[in-house]
């Protein structure tokens, strides 16, 4: 039996740990770049920063050994007035990114569930 205090990083591991998450983030950025529903939103963004913070954020959300150094989801997305169609587009991009990275479906679903939980911090704020 596992000690009760053992940190559960099973999702982080199932996503392929550091390398897997870097690949997913890279694929995600490519999906967004070609998605005409949302790419305008990122026109003024610093891709280098976005990549770095997204990797940290995915690592944190999956209980990996990372410190997220970006801004809070509310602070980043406030004032963008993002709608649910745009949110769903980003979720689709993440699904595609994970498919292309070979992420197992069970791990995909676990991550998507956690990202869906962030919806109120991102849309219509
Ligand atoms: C679960 C969904 C989402 C997550 C986890 C997420 C996460 C993030 C993260 C970690 C950053 C970087 C923060 C930083 O630089 O400090 C970011 C930035 C950004 N996000 Fe999101 N995001 C999500 C959905 C969306 C959606 C739906 C849109 C619009 C279609 C969007 C538009 C942006 C833009 C434009 C930036 C860059 C802001 C800038 O350049 O200053 N995000 N997001």
C-alpha cells in the first residue's frame, strides 16, 4: 500500500512527464496557430512566454513537480470576453494536440476534466 502522504503524480506521468508535456504544448500552439476561430486572439501574444507558461501550467494542473510562474487564469483572460465556443475550440485544440502526442485516452480525459473546471475562470470574465 502507498503511504497516504505520497503525492499522486499519476496524471503527470501518464501525460509523458516533462517531455510529453512539452510535446503537447508544442502541438497545442500549432493547433491554435491554424485555428481561424481563435488565432486572432493571440495576434499580440509572445509565443515564447505562452509556451513556457503553458508547459508549467499543464505540469501544475497534472500534479507534476513544477511551479507555475505565470499569471492567474482570471488575470490573464479578464477583459478578453472569451465565449464558450472559443473555449470549446481551445479544448478541441488540446485534444488534437494530445492525440498527435500519442497521449493515452484515459490521460486525455483526466486532463480535459481538470481544464473544464477552469472554465469559470476563463469565459465571460
Ligand atoms: C482551459 C483553457 C485555458 C487554459 C488552461 C489557458 C491557459 C493559459 C496560460 C497558462 C496562459 C499564459 C499565462 C501567462 O503568460 O502568464 C494563457 C494565455 C493566454 N490565453 Fe489562455 N487558457 C485557456 C483558454 C483560453 C481561451 C479559450 C482563449 C481565447 C480563445 C485564451 C487566450 C489566451 C491568450 C490570448 C493568452 C496570451 C495573453 C498574452 O499574450 O498576454 N485562453 N492561457
